[in-house]
C-alpha cells in the first residue's frame, strides 16, 4: 500500500490527514478481525452493522471457532449458523451471510472477491460494507458511509437534515468520495470508524480529544446534540369525521357507542356517514328526518382534533337546534342529557373538550 506524502494544508485535505495521523496513535489496532483474512473481516463487518463492538467480539470468536473458513460456513446447515448467531439479533444478517458464503463458493470458486462491485453483489452487503472490506483487505480507495460516519460528517461539516433522507445521504456520499485520500485508504477508513465509535459518540462526544475538533462546525456552534438531525416524526394520517351537536333548551343529544371499537360503550355525539362537508349537511338532514326531528340549517363548527396512535382525528361538529328535547322512539342508544350533567358523563376526551368550549351554545 502506498504511503502518504505530507499533506498540503487545505480544508478538505486536512480532514483525512488529521484522521490518519490520529488513527496511528489513538485508533484501535487490536480488534480480533483486524489484519486478518477477508472472510473474518467480512463476518465482523456484518456483525458490526447493528451491534456494538464489545458485544460483537464474543460472538465473532464463537462464530469463527465454529466456522473457521468460508468453505466451512458454506457447508453448514442454516440452523447451525442461526444457532451461533442466536442472541445477536437481526437474523437476516446470518441468513444472508450463509447464502453469500455459498455464492462465493459457486460464483467465485471459493475465493472472496476483491472487486468492490463483486463484493457488493453478495447478499447482505451494501455499498459501505463492500467498500470497507475492499479497503481493509484489498487496499481499495473506496469511501464508506455507515451510521458513525454520517454522524461525524453531519457534525464536522454542519450538515442539516436527517441522514436517512435520500438528498442528505447523497450529499454525504459525495463528501465521502471527495474526502477519500489517494493513499492510506485503509487507515483513513479505520480512523472514521474509530472516531465515530470512540470519540464522536452519539450522546457524549469527547470534543476535547477530537483530532478534527478545531474544524468542527457542531463544536464551534454548540450543536453537537442537534446534529445529525433526528428522524422526522412520522406524520399521522388524518381522518375526518362529522358529528351532530344537537342542542335543545340546555340539553344535548348523545349516543351510546357500541361496546367494541374506538370509544366503545362511551356516550358521544351521533356520527354521520359522510366524507365531505356538503355530504355531511345532506346526511344530517336525512338523520333528523328519519328520527322525526325538526331543525334548521346546520352550522359547521371548528373541528376538535384528537391524536390516536395511528391517526389524527378531526371531528367536525354540525350544530343544530331542536325546539324541544323529545324522546326518540326506538333509539335506545340516544339520550338527552342536560349540558351541565354531560360534562361529568363517560365521554371521549375530544367530545369532553368540545363541550367545554365556549362557542357550543
Ligand atoms: S469536535 Fe466533537 S462533535 Fe465535532 S467531530 Fe469531534 S467529537 Fe464530534
């Protein structure tokens, strides 16, 4: 592998040079898979995808003792592979490892491929993992971009946006390529991994010990906690429901809901089978006519919004005034209640909030 010439000072040249110098004295050099065969490096990279180094070390030792060569892994039954993997989680990794070992035997004659495209073509190996293996085992100058590297890039270069968003990720890949030094690629790659795992950690970055601390945007602006940006909260789908707010001489008409489903058994506003405001007006007229009730035009009120786990309910009340709170024949689920008592009834939270509003009467 070609050694580096002394770096020319410049913002981009400086970053890899500082990391390479730091890795040589402060990086990790004694991990069990370092300086080994591609097979062991590959197994370790797959294990490290979703698991911390300290946990991986024990599993790696047991895995290599049971399947010391790629051929031994390819020959094994899947159940035996799963047994050794048991407890490490993300079991698709083990299944893919086993399938990939068999593919290496058939497609590459049992020799782990050295070209990054061939490595990436194996099951369970993405672009970053392929680049890391190619870099560590075959001296390739290929950029990596795993979760640790994304965190380091976001902080050092002040990159906003959740790194899982395609545009942010593409920007980071472009940066990773730009920063890749022309030599000492394996040391630089290891340095990035070591920095993310031991210094620029997720919750407590050790900025005082950081080799790129003086050039770090997050440190200079005190944004270490904000970067990288967290995954955006999932936007819950909205459900629009229309309901009748029927008032008569200080009383309100409520309907006991069936025992199952949302708000099962609670008293609520009678709901309308309508999807749009104009449908709701038509539906309200039909609902009243069916029950022999007389009322004027409904007034559409400001919705009450209520969050459920999987959706956000927008409950739109249609207010109608009935001349007298007459009993409704054959409708045992419907009952008139004085508004003053309704506040203490078994109501769903958004209906209770609605009845507490000053604009309902
Ligand atoms: S200075 Fe701090 S936040 Fe910036 S890269 Fe180093 S450890 Fe991470």
